[in-house]
C-alpha cells in the first residue's frame, strides 16, 4: 500500500518498476492475455495513466491497452485479441469484457488499484470481488492513494497477505504549497463571488467543483454568458466530449473547467493554479483530492472553499479531516452554526448551557406490611378491591366499616 500526497508522482512509483519487470520477461504476451492489470475509478484517469506509461515505453515493443465505458466494445475486443503487456481499465467495462471472454486474466501477475480508496468504495467492492475471481492466487497486489479511509484499511487487511505499507506523508495531508482558505457566503451569491475571483486572475487556469451534474452544466453556461472561456466535465458528457474539453483545458484554450468529482481524482494538469470548491463535498476525503489538482510536482496553488449557511456540517467534517481550521478570507460564520470540530479521538461532550430540569416521575408505591401468613399484600389504588389487578381474578375483599 502506497500513500503519498497528491501530485507527488504515484503513477511513476508503480509504473516504472512494473515496466522494468515486464520488459525483463523477453517474450510477448499470449492472445487475450494481460500481464498486468491497472484499475482506476474514472475514464479520465485511465487515459492519463496510459499516456504516462506510453511515454515511458516509447521505442519499445511493449503494448498498453485501455478499456473504459463510453467506447466501442468491439474495438476493445479486437485490441485485446493479440494480448497486452499492461491493461488499464475501469471495473465496469472490464467485467463486460470478461463476460464476453474477450480477455483472460489467468496469467496476470500484477494488480494495481490506483486511487484505491475510491476503488474500494461501496460501489466498487462488488466489482473488484468479481474481477478477483478471474485473477490467479499468486499475484502481487498494489494499492495507491492520497487518503486512507477506514474501509480501505479493513479491505487491505482482509485481501492482502503480509502487506507492506509505505507512507511518503501521513494520509489525508494536502500538499504543503497549497494556500487554503474559506469564504462564507449565501448560496445565491456564490456565482457573483466566483466571477469576482476569476476576474482577479484572467490568464491563470482555474478548476471549479460542484456536487451535481446539473448545477455544473448550469454554472458553466452562466460563466460563458459572462465572457469566460469555460467548459464542463461530468457524468452526462460523452467520452469524446470529456476528452475534447480536457484537451482544451490542458493546452490553455479554456481557462475555467467546471466539474463534478469525476475530475477530482488523479488528473494531472500542471497549469491549474486555482481550485474553487463552489459546493463543499459530502465526503471530506474528496476535499483533499479536489484541491490536489493544483500545486502539482512542487508548484504553488490556491484553494478557496465557498461555504453557505447549509454547508457548515460539511465544513466541520473537512476541517476535522485536515486537523485544522481553514483561514477565513471573507464573510462571517452564520449565526447558530455548529462550532468547529474538536480533534479526532475524543468523544463529543454535552453542549454548554443550563441543564433541563428532570422530569417528575411518580414515586413507586410503598411495600405493604406483610400478612400474618408471611406473603405481602399486593398494592392497589384506594377503593379498588383486592385481586382486581391485571391478570388476576377478582375476589371479594373485606367490607369497609360503615
């Protein structure tokens, strides 16, 4: 398991040793076989990994094949027919090809999970288990990520044998050269605040994160109507549209990229100098990955979070994950907002303020005096005959004196 901050070269950390071992084999792979399998959560990350590995293998006979959703299954089947040294894939499309018997993983000696914490999210665990059934038992499994949630630690302990854990930095710590801050603002004022921020650096690339596909597309169109060169990436875009938008953002044709968390993982775009969390993420670890799109390879960057009144809970979770409060550069904490989180490890104490008065409860009835025979008489309300309690037959009692 490899843990390192965003932008520190995790792809090269597993790619170069992997290529070195495979090149030493000295013979090509068999038909429909793959010597190494690299799984990644998004299409963009798959394409980026293949591009980086292709740069390392230029001039050699090594083959690298990518399979992702949104592309032709028949073309991918044809590409796998001759076999490949390294297969880079998203889980869903790989399962489709396995069911078609277009690929055989029995000779795959290496399994790499990039952005492993997201790969082991609940949506990917079942897919990983299905893929693992096609892999040989004798293999090397590698996991790489910038964060290590508890789920990943538990799965690694269950599925890895004698795992070695290597940490270049504590899990969840962002790159040191990212200047972070938070701006408190009403939800309806966020768009104008973003416009003001973007006008402050018109020639520098900016990445804007939102929660939903609909809101990302709506904001992108609004920015374009205001004169910004902006594009969007989210799940409703086709693969060709996403690739064209990313290419334009990389070469500087687009200055603003509006995206959902599909662009938060692993994408290496050195031009990005500013990251805006227009919506705070529901999962605090995603904040680390979002701001990690800037300050790549030792460069400097800025990350500003826009926090609305309804997002104080998300902000508290992010600050707890960071272990520190974000500096405030504008606005004030909304009235009645929850206080900043305490450091992890302690149990939350009671809220300050006077304790409510205890509710009055009726005192239990006093035990009656024992009968001459030794058995106590049952307590009963005044005037209620003995034996009239629930579950007892009613028996006549002694008459009260006249």
